[in-house]
C-alpha cells in the first residue's frame, strides 16, 4: 500500500474521539454522583440538626410567678377564754397572689441536649467520619408579654413595683458546622468539606394559661 493510500484511509479515525468522549462521560457521571452524595449528606445533617433543636426545646417547661407580693399579720399564742388570741402577740408573714403562667428554659441544659442528640443522630444517619466542628445553641425568649410586679411588704422588702417579661414562647436556634468527607476528593485535592446548617424550634404556652 502506498503512503498516500494510508493517509487517505479514514478507517479508525473516530476511535480516539470516542475514547475521549467516554472518559469525559465517565468523569461527568462520577461528578454527578458526587454532587448527589453531598446533597444527600447535607439533607441528613439538616435532619440531624432539626432533631437536635426539637430535643433541646423539649427542655422548656411551664411555670408560674406571683405578680402581687404582700404581707399579713398573723396572731400567735393560744386562744383565751373568749376564743381570741392576744392581739399584742403577732408577727408579719410574707404572702403572694395573682400568679401568671410563663414558659422558661435552661440554656445550658438545652445546649448539652443539642450536642448529645446531634452526635447520636449523625451516627444513626450513617454519615461516616463526620466531625462536629462548631455548634451554637441560641435561646431566644419572648420579651413582649410584660407584667407589673407589685411588692407591698413594708416590713420585708419594702413597697415598690417593677415590670418583668413573662414569655409566652421560647425559641431554640441550633447552628452546626459538620465536616464530612468529599466524594472524589482526590481530584479536588480536598478530602473533607464543612457543611453548616441552622434549625429553629419553638415552644408556646399551652392554652388555657393564667394571663
């Protein structure tokens, strides 16, 4: 066969292009699977943070506090013949009334609960080699429901009044940064990447309550 015939022979010229296209297609498919894996991992982390916020807000509880503090004279001693006590023997005792309900939460306990549940949920979700790099638990209390506290105890604290918040709800905001392995990290020269997720849970006073 002459040299010109070999040059003009077009058989097999597409094979290199097909090989290159196959390699690119394989890399693209692997990249898509990597993105899908990261998306699923982020979804699992978000679910874990959501569960941690719900567990932390469960620490909130309903309680009450008096809004009127006063004192009362209590007579002492035994009853005399007339069925009365000696009016000169008495003491002042503190009393309180007009209780109002509100919701309260312990911030330190909430943070401990969030840390514990987040670590457990990451393991349960099957996220391998996940590492919690940062965790912030922010407790926000309702400060719009204000009540006036009246103190009328001349023989104890004195006589005065002040305003105090009686929260009708409380929010727990959990922000977590979790470091996870990167799919195809060899190609990107990055073995791990941080994923930051924020979740908020709220608990309100159950109706009816003393307002």
